[in-house]
C-alpha cells in the first residue's frame, strides 16, 4: 500500500502511442475529446489550463490549471493541477506500445491521508475512469462525448 492515497488505472487503446500522446499532451488534442479552449505549454515548467464549458450531465463550466513536469513524447506526460478541496495532485500518464496499439496508464497522487483527501481521491477516481474511456473512444473511433 502506498503511504498516501493514490489513483491508478489503465486501458488498452487500439491506436498508436503517438496519436494518444497528442490527445493528452496538446491543447488541440485535449479540445478534441475533453476540454473547450485548453491551453498547454508542453515543456517542463510549462502551464496547462483545462477549461470546460457546459461539460457533462451537470453542464459544468470551470477551469483548472497546473504545471508540466515531464513531457517525453510519446511515452510519458506528467503534470500537477488543482483538483479542488485546496489540493494539488500530480497526474502521471505513461504510454506503453503493444502489438494492438498502446496501454495508457495513469497514476495520480498528492492526496492527503485525511477524510478530505479520501473524498477528493474518490471524486477524481470516477472522473479519471470516465476520462480514460473518452480518450479511448476518441483515439479508436473519433467520437467525442
């Protein structure tokens, strides 16, 4: 068990790692499946800004920003971001090429081992599960939510 709570998930995507990396590590890619007007400087120290307008069933309009820590196309993209509840979490995407495409893995950490940290982690777990599915649908079928 990790010392503090963390989220890990993975999905097989039947698309090249390069195409999936573009969906998670460029503003244009993010706007294809997830955001509305994202901005992203994909270099260590660069700023990433997620923007949503009328997103999902609750029609959320929001913004969250963070800092890029690693950008190694097409295998690794790491950033931190404001996840609410006064917390910043670090999201680490790793792409592993396989014969049928790639495996996209996510590890997110930085939540405190407190009731608030557990609540934030639970909220993010459901959000990232949805996001991983949306990335897969865009990469494999060109479908946006």
